[in-house]
C-alpha cells in the first residue's frame, strides 16, 4: 500500500462484493476505504476524510448534499458506473466538484445484454429451456412459435455509447434502426423521431438506453405502450424508472404490449410478482454490466481519471453538470 | 388436384395442413394407429410425401408407395430422406432453403448470448426471489470472443455476419477453403475447436458429418469453450457431450437439436452452463408460413407440369 505522505488521499466507497478495484487503487494512491470502520458514515467522513480531494464510488451509493458536506476538500467524484442519477449534480456543481463516469466501460456488455434480451423475448429462449427441463417437450411436443428477429423495426431511446453499440449489433440482423434522443445527431445514419410517441408508433421493438433524468422519468408511460401496440416489445437496459412500472405490468398482463426484456426495475431488487407468471417476459437482475471484462474496463478508466486529476491533466470522462 | 394423395408424415404446421387440404387429398400419417394397413389402403393414391426434420421418406416408405412422384420437405435439412433411392427412381425432392436462414442464424446468436451471459439462469434467479438475497454472479463477455463455424453455407455465413457485428473474429471449417471469404480457415474441426472460444455447428448432416463433434473436438474446445448446435442432434456425440459437461471438461453448451428428439438427456437438466431448446431454429410464425408456402408452391408446380421452386433432386 502506498504510504508516502505526499501520495494523494483518495476516499473509496464500495459494497464488499465490488472490491475488484481495491488492489489496483491501493497500489497507486493512499486509499481511505469506508469499509474499514463500523462508525456511522457521517462520523467516519468527518474524522478521516476532510483532506480527501478525490472520492471513488462503486455501486449504488447516493452522493447527497449531506455526504458532500463532510468532504470540504473534495474536487473530484469518480463514479464506477455510467449512470450518475444517484449523484446530486447540482450540489457538485455548486461546490466545484468535477464528476467523471465510466464512459464506455460497460457499453459492449450492456449492448450484448440488450440484444440477448431482445432475441430471448422474441424467440422465447428461457420459455423453451423451461419447457424442456420440466419434461413438457416429451409430454406435449408442441412449443408455441416465436417471432422473427431479423428485419424488425427497432427504435432506440438514447443514442449515446450504449445506444450506438446496440444499433451496430442489430444491423447484423438487418433490423431497421431509428432513434430518439434529446437532439438529432447529424452523424448518425438512422432515422430520427423527435418524440418517443412517434418512435413507439413506428417500431416493433423499443430499446431504452438513455440516462435517467427529470425529463426521462417514466418517459415510457401508458400512452407510449399503447402506441407501441400488442405485438410490441420493450427492452430496458437503462434505469427502471424510465418506465411507469405499474402501468407496464398492467399492459403486459392485459396484452396491450407483446412482451418485455428487463434488466432494471424501479425498486431493485424488488420485482413486481405479476411478471413471474408471464411467458412473454425475460427478467434479469441488473447484470447487464456484470462481466470481468466490464469490471476491468471500469478499473482502467477510474485509475486513468485519478492519475490525470492528480497530475493536472485533462480528465478522460467528465460528466456535464448542467 | 383434389384426388391427388399427399401423405404428411407428422404434425408440423396447421397452416400447412389447411393449405394442402384445400388443394389435395391430405392424408395424416400420425392419425392412423396401424401404419402398414394405412399404407396398403392408400398406396395407389399417394403421389407426394411431405416430411420434416423428424420424419421424412426412408427407403422402406418409398418402396411402399409405388405412385410416389415427389417428396417435399418442410425443412432445409435432407437427412431424413433417402436421396439415393429418389434419384434412382426419378422421384423429385424439394426443401425450404433461404426462407429459414435468418431465423436459424438469429437463434444461434441468441443461444450464444443466453449461454455466456446466463440469461435463462438470470431469469430463474429473479423469478425465484433469490435477487433479494444478493446479486447474481459475474458472467462471461460475448463481444470480441472468437467464433468457429463448422460449415460456411447459407446459415454459417449468416451467423458469421451477425457475430462480426459483436467484433468477434470468425474462423471456419468446411470441406474446402472458400476463396472469397475473409475469415480464417482451419483444415480440421479439432484445429477449429482449439482456436475458437465458441464452436457453432452449421453444416448439413450426412454420413461424413455424423458425430463430427466428438470427444477429441470437445477436449480441444476445453473448459473455457462452448458448443452451439443448431444443426442436427447426430452432429454431436451426445453421450460424450453429457460426460464432458458433467465432468467440467467443456465450458458449456447451447443445443436446439438432439439425437433422439424429443428426448433430452436428463443429466443436462441440472446444469446451469447449458441452454436447451425444443428444435425451434425456424420456429417463428413468419418463417413457418414462408416454409409452408414453399412446400405448397413446389407441389403445385410439380402437379401442373411447371418448374419446381426449390428442387434438390
């Protein structure tokens, strides 16, 4: 562990299961790990973290105004995630704290997961696997047909790194790609829809890849689902709160939409139990990012941002604070 | 044409049954308890057989049907049809190429992701309430992994195209090198398996390709490699596969086909590094209808003296 007193002090908060960066960070910086104490966090921070200029957060820890108030020297917040809806950005801006995220670290894996969920829903993969393991194939023979993936019209909500990676993969399936995002992107070769309702009306599948903000909260509501229609499928690899979950459950149970592949939910790990009996739904425990490859990428970009910061070089993945 | 007897070997599509019934005298082989009596009764009126991947026209059936003129298969695979005897007797054979290529390739990619990312396991994890007790474990990344394809025909090529979009380097084995192809050729299946993370079976089933994935190939693929079978069950030595998986010598397998469908070795049911599907490679409403249209179209063409749409023999 780096011990020299001029080695920068970096505060680290992560759940015990996500300790994959501990070693590499300790090799490069003086790490103050919130894990080392059983004191309530505010006390721990007041006692030990007042000189920390950088704070690394892994996992879903809410960086609130209160937490920030215990970190008077803080200048850099490094998020080990792509999403930063758990950070009080306004307060960071007010305090002059720069925020970085994990940029593309997860994009391959999340995009793979989105496409995997899409194929799994349309072609009924988990349902087919259950059909065999339960002995039903030998007993009943016939398994209900699925729906063709190739050539489907897919509307992507949010065209950042993840959205564009999803589009690239789906091109291999000759899917017709269109998108909606805050503004049209001139370099993107796909059709742009200026609002989510028309995106839903003109597509067979909606893939949600945008960040969660005040504007996108419950952006997929009943009206959007009715527009998508009874054969339409929703794939969510963004954030649970992008969808009005209660309405979605009703729409699935009543056949207002055709199916869903969901990696995220409004109140994880709670998942509406009405979904458990549905065959046209594939559920995943927010594991879109969970491969060693992604974790290695996160460690790499976290380290790079910290090194850049402490040597006064430009950060690799700063987040826009307004 | 209503008097022309068309023998359908097993249930495969109610849409197809309806369309055949409108045009011909459709005889449903599976509804008769006494098969030999049935054939005796109808032997002089049956001029066409419609088969699929489960049941086709073997030597015995062909010999029992003296008026047989055409076998129209509801599949692209021809392994259930005795092509040699058909050629000798001048019996025409048609299949359903192209219309199912995309579905099978889509499913192959779906199986790869479902296996590597444990999507079926994840779905079970959430439905059983286990997520409340803790996060699911790490799984294996797909993007960038090397994909080795046995057989680079229509389906193999479509699989390669899709895998390329995931930045996967593509390797292949086939009987001869394909000169205009940018993928890496391996002269043996063992070499292909040694040099690929994911091995996909996509060639036709013949005497030469039976058990083409044997113990040696599975050992070459190894405990980090995975096997994807969207071809035919007999492509893989199933007994050896079960041993390789239960002993941890093979990393995982995703199978849409089995040696004796619908029977699946029960030792596989408890494994989480396995994905099992009930032969649904072409199993979409859109594709099964397109296949049915081809079967009907071929029969209509034959019985009105026109050129067959998709002849094999």
